[in-house]
């Protein structure tokens, strides 16, 4: 099973964002993430066996016990990789970023995720670029960036299973923890 932990964006965030960006993106080899799948990824757990789930659930609950998350502000657009041939279009977290990085580190440590974390840029993926598609990165950032400026207070953190399918990824919620009581 391919697993990751993320903070889902509220449904209205997805509807608003999707409505703003879809007319600009859903063509020319760029496709929007389905509006029900917007999330901020905190920790990628990789491939795990089903028998590991009870232990992961227990450690996940322990790490996230009594966490409160303040407002998150996503604004603008950047691409990954940042140079030539971007594959992913994201909106970075500009407020709440340090908190997201801290939680991600706690999750990685608590869940035994190995390997370097690398430069962490908390973000929400809004679209993907099909392999072989050439885009004008500067033009994309200039035209799409001003459309994205959304704040929300995260309500939950979720351990997801990612099903990779021909039509794209489909996410299954395996465990959820409320962040505010």
C-alpha cells in the first residue's frame, strides 16, 4: 500500500480553487487535481504492508495527540521542479508554513520514515503536467498566481492510501484525527 499523511482542504476551498483554475489549465497537457483531492502533504510513508497498519495507526494517534493547527494561507503558484520541464503546479503555504514543517518532522520521526526530508515547501498541488508537455513556466505563474489566495483552518489530518490508477491517483482515507475539538 502506498501511504501518505495530509491535511485535506475544506470542500469550499476545492470548489473555489477548482472554479478559478480549471478554465486556465484543463488543456494543453495540463490537468487539474480533482477538487475533492486537494490537500497539504505532510509525510509520504511510501509502500507499506497491510500488517503494518495497526502500528502506524497507534503511532499516528500518539504523534498527533492534542495538536491544534492555526490558519493556513496558500497564495500564488510555483512549479516543481522549479527549472525546466515542470511536472507539478502547486500553491505554497505562506502562513502556517513553519507549523506544517514542524508537524511533518514530528510525523516522520514518530512513524519511522527514513531518508532525507530535503527542502520542505509545504504546498497544495493544484495541477499536474503530462510528461512531454512543454509549458511557459513564467507565463503560467503570472497568469495563474494572482487567482489563488485562500485561507482556511485545518480541521483534520488524515492517513491516506493512494491508489495509482490509469485515470490518476485516487485517495482512500484510512485514519483521521480532528485537529480542533
